[in-house]
C-alpha cells in the first residue's frame, strides 16, 4: 500500500470522528438548551402572566437566522381562544422601525435624501426648510409628544384613506413654525413618524399601508401582519383588555385604532411574523432569499447619533451589562417589547393583550410590563438572575384599591355627617355661626375639583387628561365620583353657613 493511501486512511480515521463528535456535541447542547432553558422560560412566563394580570401573551426567541422558540400562552379573547404564534397583536411604537425601514428603502433607491429639508413635501410651511428627514428619523426635530395627543384624539373619525394626510398636515401646521435654523436635542414624538409615513406616500405613489405590505411584509413572509384594524380583526386579532380596579375587561372603544397615527404605532403583527422581521434586522436586512435593506441601512437604523438618544425606530440599553438594542410598544389594550442582543445574535419579542397606565414604571414610562418579561427571558437564556421588576400589577392594584377605599370611606363619612347636620333642627352647634376665611376656603375647595374635572373633560385644555381617561379609566372614574361627592358636601356646607342668618331673620 502506498504512503499516500495510508495517509488518506489515517486522515479518515482521525479527522472524521472529530467532525462527528462536534456535530453530536452541538446536537446535545441544543437539546439540553431546549429542554432546560425553554422549560424555565415557560414556567417564568406563566408566573409573570399571573402576577401581571395578562390574559394572553406570545413569545418569539431568535438566534442568527433561526427561530429557536415560538409559543403562545393564555387566551386571545373572552371565549377562551388560545393565543398562538400566528395571533396578531397591536405592535405599538415598534412599528416606527418599520416606517424607518420604508424611508431607508426609498433613500437607497435614490428617491429620498436623508439630509434634505422636508420643504418639498410641506411647501406651505416655512419651518420645513430647517427640518431634515434624518432629524425626523432620529427624533431631533424639536417636536413634542404631549402636543400630539389632541391630534390622536380628534383623528379617530377620519376615514382611513384620508387620516394620515390630515394628521400629517395638522402636525406640520403645529410644529413647522420656526423660521430659523435651530439645533434640537432628542425628544420623542409620534409626529416625527407620522410625517415620515406621509413622505413615504408622497415619494412612492402608494398609500403608506400598501407600500409597507408590498416592500416589507410580503418579502419577509409576514402573512399575519396588517395595516388596519379591520384586516387584523378578520384574521384573529387578540382582544385588547384594560384592567378595571384589577379585573381584565375587554375594550371595544374607538381608540383601539387611530388610523392617522399608523406609521407611529398602529400596525398589527404576530410573534411568528415579528421573528422574521428580527431575523432581517440581525442579518443585514436579509430573510431567507429576500433582502429588504442593505447591511449599511440596517446599521444606520440601529445606531444612535449620540449615545443614549434615538436611532431610527430603535434605542440602546443594557440588560445585566449586556448591550442590547430595544424598543417597547404600546397602544390601548396591547403592549410589546423587542430586544436584539448583537453580541449573541439573539432576538426576543414579547406581545401581550392588556395595557394600562399602571403598567408603566414612573417616571420611565417607556419601561412597561413586557419590558420586564422580555429582559427576564434574556437573563434566563444567559443563566443570569432574572432581576427585580418592582411591584407586580396585582400588588400595584392592591395598593391603589386600598388607597381608594380609605379615601372614599373618609369622604363618604364626612359628606354623610354634613348632610345629617343640615337635616337636624338648627342650633349654634350644628354649623358655623359666622363666615370666616377658613370656612369659605373649604367650600371653594369642595367645588374646585368638580369645576376642574368638567373643564378638563369638556375641553382640550390638557389633552393628557383624555389620554388618562383612556388608559386608566377606573381611577379617572373614581376621581369624577369623588368630585361629585365633594361638591355635594360643599353644597351642604353652604346651607349650614346661611342657616344662622335665616334663623335670625325669622
């Protein structure tokens, strides 16, 4: 036998077993990972859903170009329909990155200049000369979020086909007033992405929704992703829930969908579809054989101009000192959180179908219940402590309900006592015998609450009041009842005040 043949045989004997051993070890590791870690994830999710009063939840875990884990938990509606990976949920502000991708696609085709002023799209407004598309993407236009609330509230009755243009023009009129160049710091505002959605319409010649479907949803095989509420509802949209004093109540009101704000946060998708989107985000814009954006475009989307600000639909953060790219999302009855861990090519997305103001960590309102759950999943995958998430929703509601009960009992007691005093025959002991500053101040304060509530409810003086009415209706309803009781108490005190004078007169 020749030396050459002997060498080949030896190579086969020594090298092939090494490859076989490597494949076997890899398979064993993957099997251990699935049985141990994913079982822990399931237990953790079930525990958190109970603590956080979540009716349904969907989870996707992605690594590289593979979906590692995909599962639905709980119920999608009051009839007990189970949540599946294909169940659509409201995407919330995570949809901003989809709008950013649409803009960058058009920029790569040479149809949009990111550093050009937006005046060609809003020629009537002088301030459009000093705001660029890049500033809208990075939220450095100077627009404010609180000023967008009145637009969101008023655009619900606008037909879908006109809503985006109308909303964009209203924002342009409100915000594009500056007649000189000013450098603005990062300030989050839905208005930026509503204007970008309108620009996508103008440049592409398609509606915003049609463009997103054709150039993002279809190439990424996002078959359970939708741009209107009607489409999503026809395909099994999870029912949105609000919590009323700690009890989940389905919401079917008008604010579940605001068509004029679609590019900023009113799209619908499933955990399975969103896993395809995250794969593209982690693989240079590619999903299987399709590319929706260049690797340079993806890098630009995920890079903040200044650390700690805003990229283009994404922000940076850390989980146990592990750098992550993140974005939460929320709309009435829906909340979600997405994370990308670049070092590990790991992606996590969590959807849930309940959201109230109480879900937010004040003053960091971008941190919500799904934020804590998604970060907990990443910690489990990395064999790290889950970390403290503060009080659960159950605990928060326990505190709120106890406080409400105590304040209600006290006010009811004082009101009833005042009414009884008015019903008794008059004597010097049944009420104030003279008018004093203290007595008048107390009466004015009793009526002040009712006056303020009526002013806020009947006007747009402070739009955040109406937002609070939508996102925390139980507490707002209680406040209204309390102001009526206080006004009733104030009326009784006025009667007590005038009774001595009526007695002397007779």
